[in-house]
């Protein structure tokens, strides 16, 4: 292909990637809600839409093959998750962003997370090997191109950057790989010139900043204040003593969490027949719930007591999540390097044999 035409195609591709990413950042939730209406229709419709979108740039045969390679990759995650007893959704395809599955129950440790992450690149690699074998047998330039893209797709997913598969595998090998991902990601951005990948890298860098830089500032005790209005007119008429503004006391409390890890603190003041719930912004260890201020407020429906509560807590860090046996770390680390090396070697082989 002439150099000028190739630059023109690259510029067109970048426009589509940038436009697709920007659109999905705004409308992505709505699209996913529509696609989730049906377990079967959603994935099929998203596949058809993706094929049509890619066909605007590439030949139909290549577009169909590319989406099928994405499907094989995602099915690797589905199979691995099922083996670990974790329910997942069917794959959903997003044009110019790839495909994804949503987990209905998250892994409880880094070993399981890495196992599920490995499933995609392993099965995706086998799929690309099959395409390469068919290309060699049929001497098909189209299939050679698809095989090359398949190997590249799975190799790029091994970069140790969240939410890519490599970033999740790194949790069970060593989190120092995330630093390699930060540096290597910049090189990939320069090489690919991809707006989409730049967005992924930027979000990953911001997440690392929050985890390892801001985290130091968050150590120690924290507090969260919440106000409640307590109707006390009837209590006053019944002879209950209403505390004054200088009253301070510790309140009994209990805590619980939903399946989405949202934590809540419930507290009560039996003398005022009060019970309230306070949501927490993060998982925490609660030390105390204390009344810090009281003031009487007269409203249309009677006298109320405005109570200010303070929750004192420390942030809970589940370091046990990353407790992986040394042997498993080595097994996953060696497998990670071997898979990355194999994919790189296959890309070179396709380049030599297929002249891609």
C-alpha cells in the first residue's frame, strides 16, 4: 500500500476510535442497559453492530473474522469464570473498544482474578493459531491478516494495565508489574497513536495515583458527619427528657455491607426512639459513633431535634486479597512470560510467512 494511502487510512481509523470512545463515554451506560435486556439478543445485536462498524473501515470478511476472534477471547474468560464457580454475563461487543463480560460475583482473591484473566488470552491465542493454520493451508492473505491481528490483540491485552488482562494477572504475580505497565503503556501509545489506548492508560495512571500516593494521606483515623431530624414533640408530652445543645454521648452501632461492597452503619438512641443509617464511602473499621451537636428545630409538623452524628473509622485494606502462594506466583509469572513470548514469536512468523 502506498505510504500516503496508509497514512490516510490510519488517520481515518484514529478518528473512528476517538469518536467511538467519546460517544461511549457519554452514552455507554444507556447502550449497555439496552443490550442487557436479553441474554441472547443483546450479544448477537452487539456483534452485528460491531461487524457493521468495522466494515465501514475494513472489508466485510476481515470485520466478521475480527469480531469472531474477540468472541473467542471473551469466551475464554467465561469458561475460566465458570470453572471457578463465578457467574458471568454473555460477551457484549462495543465497536472500536472490543468486547467485555460483566461478573455477577467478584473474585475473593488475586489468584482467582488472575486465573480468569488468563482465560481470554489463552483461548484467544488458540483461536489465532487456528486462523494461522487455515491461512497457511489456503494461502489466504485475509486469514494471515486476521491471524496477525489476533496475536497482536492478545499480546496487547497482556500489558500489565488495568482493566486489561495483564493488569489483572499482575495482581497474582507482583504488583510491581503495574509500574512496568505505566512505562510500557507510554511506549505503546506512541507506537499505536491510539486515542482509546491513551484513555485506558490515563485512567490506569489515575487509579495508581489514588492507590499509592493518596493512600498515604488517608492513613489513620477518619470521621464522617451526618445529621438527623428526630421528632420529639410527642416524646416531650409523654414526659421524656429532651437533651440540651451541650449534650454529648456515644451511641451503640452495628455495621453491614451489601454484595456490591457498599458499607452502612446503623445507630440508635433508645431514649429518643431513634434509629438511623449512615452509608460509608469505602470499606472501613468503625470505632465510634458519637453525638457531637444537638439543636431544637420547630417545623410545621412540630418540634424536632436536629442531631449531628460523627462516625470515627479507619480505612480497611484487604491485603489478604493479594496473598498468593509463592509457587503460584512463579507459575503464573512464567506462564505470563511464555504466553507473551509465544504471541510475539507468532506475530513475527506471520509477518515472514504471510508477508503481513
